[in-house]
C-alpha cells in the first residue's frame, strides 16, 4: 500500500463532482485489507512521477493478468471473499493469550495465504508482480496444524502436548468406566424391577400412572425433574461412579490449565510471525486493489495515461464514467469529448444542454484518476501532475447554510483561490450566474484576467461570450446543434410530449468541443432549443434582435 503524504490534492466536493468517489465505490474489492487500502489511498504529486509510473506498470501487468487468466482471477476472488481481518488478533498475540476461536482465525488466514501462494506461483514462476507474492508461512501453519491435515478447523490437538494427550486418555477411561457401571446398573434394574431406563439412564413417569409410587420407591433412582404432567427419575451415582466423577473433575481442571498453557505457547509462536503476517495481509490487500483497478479498467475501456513532465491535461475521446454509466442504463451512447489544457485559461461556451458541465467534470476526472494511479476513460490521455485540483460548481447546500447561491459561490471561490499553488487545476462552472448579468460578466472577466497570470490550468464554463475576448484565453465551444438536421429533428419532435422532446433534442446534440480562433457569430442553440420546446416564435425572433 502507498502510504504517501498527508497533502490534500482535492477537497471532498471536488472528489465527488469529478466522479472519483463514485468510481472508488464502484470497484469490486473482496478483502478487508483491500477495502482499507482503497479508503486510505493517497495521490501522487509533482516530483513523484517515477513512483506513479511504477504503480501504472503494476496496474498494466494486472490488466494483462486478468485478461489472460480468467479462471485464476475467479479463484483469487473466491479465496479473498473468505478472508477475514485478523489484524487485531495478530497484534493481541504479542502480549496476550489468544482464545481458541482467535487461533482458528489465524490458522484460517494461513490456509488462505498458502492457497493464494499456490495460485500465484506456478512451477517457480510468478503469475503476478513480485510486489504481490506472499512470504511463505508454512512453518507457522505447521505449528498450528501439527497433524498437517490442512483442514479449515481448529482444536487444541493432542499433538500439542504429551501431558494433554495423557490427561485426555485418562478422562476417556473414566468416561468409559462410568458408562460401563451405569449400563450394568440399568440391566440390574431391569431384572429386579422390570423397568427399562433410556440411553441417558433415566425414566419419565406420568403423574397419573399407577407405577409412579412404585418407581419413586426404588432406592437406586432419584427424582431429577418434573412438570405438571410427569416426573423424571435418574440413576443415583454409585460409589464407583462418584469416584470416577470426582477424578474427572480434577482432570478437567488439569486439562484447562494445560490447554491454556498450549494456547499461550501458540500465541507466542503467532507473535513471532506478526510482522510477516501483517506484511502478507498488506500484499493481499494490494493485490485485491490492483485486480479491482485492472477489472474496472477493462470493463470501462480505460487506458494507461501518459505522464508528462510539463503541466498539461490532454484528453482524446474522453468519457465521464458516471454519466456514461447512467446513459448505458438508459440504453443511450456517450459522446466522447477531446480537450487539451495547459497553464492559462480555457473557456467553454455554449447553450445549456450542451454538456459544458460534463466536459468540465471530465477535465477533472482524468487528472485526478491519474494521480491516484488509475487508468482513465479515454482513447488516449497525457497528464502532468498537479499540486492542487479544485472544482467550483453549483452548491445545493447553500439554502441550508443560509446563503444565496451567489454568496455560497463566492465563499468557495475565495477558498479555492486562497489555496491555489504552482501546478494547480482550477475548474469553474458558470461563475456568477446567480447575480445580475452586468456584474456577473464583469466579475467573470476580471476572474479570467486574474487567473491568466497564475501558473494554473484554469477551465471555466460560461454563458458570457465576451469573456473569451481577453488576450490569451482559449475558447472552446460545444458544437451543439450546429450540424444537426433540423428538418429531421422537427419532424421527430412535432408530436412528442415534453419529456420525449428533451430526449430527442439530446439525441441530436453534438457534445464535442471545437476550438474557436476568432469571435464570430454567437451560437443560437439556446434559442433553437427554446423554439423546439414550444416558446412563441414572437419571443424567439424578438430575442435575436438583441444578439449582436
């Protein structure tokens, strides 16, 4: 497991909005160790490029392993599902005597380690990277399983102690002698009184039975139990039985002491292997996590990102995994997006429904996944590591906090800008849309002027087209309905209901981004969409007059 630094790459909201948390929650982990490592996973930062490349090497190796060894992968997963976290038990063994069930749990873990080793190493060849190969713990297993039965059970076996073996043998002889005495007494009562005791050497008699008085008068019997219907009698212990019983009580005390001594010895032996067991558990967790990364990468068509020295984010045909999963569940296809970002400001413009926010989130998802050592959802990706990745997007909690959406937005913006450092990625969605347009535009343009001077990759989605007039700002526009066949679209939409209309428009929307070199005609997707959704032509034509 990568312990890493305590530095924070992204806050909770950014992890959520970029889909990092969603992806982590979607991963199939089977061991408590793997789940813990995923929860504690640390990102790689600038200066740690080589370490990240090694991690991506491991994931790549696991992708090859998973693709070529489906049955072996199944075996490992099935094995992992049976593994329990015995970290506390291992730690306890160093200064306390373990209970039988705890020793059993350790033995069960050792059997799992043995099986995993046999699965991952064949004919002296490692099937998985060396980092995941366990250290052999056969010596400790032999201590806990002296009979070498290799069965997933545990008992304080006779083999643990000659004294234990002798005491148990004597106890069995006592039990046999008691049983023999009781059987002889049962036969005697049968001959003498004509009654037959059960195999438990008792007899139950109804309170209404005429035999009750007779049986209650037999001196060899004593009342043991009764209810409102019957009375149960049992054999009185003879002198012989009494002596053997007394001896057995003493033997039980000696056995308890000897078994505790054995448990203490076994606990000490386990403690000697504490470091090895802990390291093996870490390796099992690391293998579980690496397999989960690989399986997720394969199932979601993810690729290994190229790690760049310079601060860039280049994505070819990228897909927002969370949105893609939603679309798949509805039988729809995702439209991949390509984008290239470097230090400076890039603005994405276009109408609502154009996918600007999704592209923004994708631009955060790819670099953050990269820095956590994941493959990324794209045809190709190239990423330079960042010190800081933060996203500002609409705050659904602002009302509960007693703030306007604009007030909440400004609070978040201040926090982001206060913590910005060299090699930051700042992602901002529709800044200042919650205030009046004049001030909103002014604030947005001033923010762009501020960010363009910083060593940040800044990506801003906005309705304010003139923001892109600032020198040095890259303008990306959503293609939207620019290439749509409006005749076909209008025919489809003519008799559709409200929900169907929105779905039809979405089908014709092109979510790809294109770079705009010069300010040209302002796209009219918003007006087109409004018209198709039934807004009066008078309003639409009137709006066009105000577009310069």
